[in-house]
C-alpha cells in the first residue's frame, strides 16, 4: 500500500522537469529544427520559473544540445536510448508523503495500447531516471500513462473511461479494479472516471490532460468547443462539460475555446489548450498561432489568478498529435538526490552513471 504518499498535484513546488530531446530517429525528423527550437523555448521558460531540466538525449546529440543551451542553464543531460519524446507517458510519477518527501512510481508503457513501439521508453525509468531520486522506484505491471491522470490537493484523481478500457492496455481490467490500483500505487482517496470527450487525431484514447484539468481553487479547466457550434467536437465536448457539472457540481468551470488545425494532408490535429504545464508560479500554456490563442490566455488567467500565464508556441508539437504537457513531467521538491540538485545548480552538466 502506498501509505501516506499521494500523487502530487502539478501546482506543488517543483525542482525539475523531465524532457527527452527530439532526435533524427524519432517521428520529429520532418520538423526536427523547429521542434528543437520549441524545446529550447520550453527549457528556457522552465529555468525562468526556478526549476531545472533533466533531459534524456541521444549520445550523438549531447555536444550539439550542450552548445545550444545557455552556459548557466540549469540542465542535466543524460545520454540515453528512447523511442520518442512523450515524457508525460513514460517518465516516473512523483508521490509525496505528509512530510513533503517525494518518491518515484512507474507503470508499464506499451505505446498507448500497442499503437507504437515503446520498448526503449518503457525502460527509461529503470535505466536512467530512478537513480536520480532519493527513494527507490516502485513499479506496477499495469499499463498506464501519466497523461491519463489528473489529481488535486485532496487526492481526487480524474481519468477517462475510453483510455482505461482499451483492451490492448490491460485486457478486461474493470474500472473498479483500476480504482484499487490508483489507491495502492498513487494513494488517491477518490477516483472519477469521465465518460465523454475526445479530440480527433488523438492517439491516446482521450487522455484527461487534453480535456480536463484541476485548479488549486477547486475549479476545472475544460477543453470545450463553445466557439464552434458546427464543429464535429461540439456535442462530445458539451457532454463532457455537462458530465463534469453532474459529477463535480462543487467545482467552478472554466471553458477553453477550441482551435481548428489540420496538417498538410487535411487531417484534423488534436490541438488542446488544456495541455499546459504548471511550473512553480507559472502556467506554460501551449498556443498555436490561432485566433483562439488570446481567449485561451484570458480563460487561463481567470482559472489560475495566482499564476503567471506564459504562452509558448507549440504549433510544431501538434504536428505529432501532442503538446506541451505531453512532452514534460514535473518532479516535486524533495524527490531528487542532493547530488543531482547540485549538478543542476552548476549549469549545463552531463550525467554519468557513476554519479548514482
């Protein structure tokens, strides 16, 4: 049993954010230069808000990445092998005890229900990341992605039925059985499984981090489609808002507008403003160069009045069907080893296993 340790809400103070640098053997190859510039923008923003970055990087790219970063950037580069860069879904999740000390937890990652090869990603925690933490890594055989989970300070966890019930994740595992897994591994006190909401082009089967996010003041930020009554998403996202009103009536709702973005083939891309990252007192908000960007910023400022809203152009990330939250995983304070924190303070460093 997880005991007093509970999955940390994202607005807890963080020491670092995990990333994986796009390389030429990933699906970023057609947009590699643009994707890397977006990552640099995100890295610089994370550093501005008093957090370091821990970056998995292909060994052949280490020198180039080091040269691209400011010399005093709080960045730790880890030579690594990985399939892709969606760190939210395979990086460890941090659970914090009542004294504020964090411990890493991992689930099995199988490429969102065997859609893509994820054999290298599935080993990233055990090979590279667990050694950075003070507490040992706890592992579950259950297939689950970090983007499928949202939690608040009361230990109330949100997730989605469409994602959990994909049989290529965990066979016939029931929602009740999932709730027991969440309680045991993540220490959550309550689980709400949402039945509605999905974005076209989403490979994740409706991850909650594209749809609904908690606020520290018991609010819900929801990716709605109120601005597009004729859109194919309108009915489903309205049903999601209605469902949240029914099952979470005490929560104030903040509705984000829906952008309309297609790729060169004319396929709809799952662009969501709900896919933001909270980094200490800032919200790193994905924007897409769309008319809805301004409204999304305004909604977020109302939803998170105590945070700075930092828009970051993520128009290239959506070309690979994800966004800012999908590529990142925050690490709360008192989770990393002191030696790792010391390396982050020294400027750009390259991690070797003998530091463990």
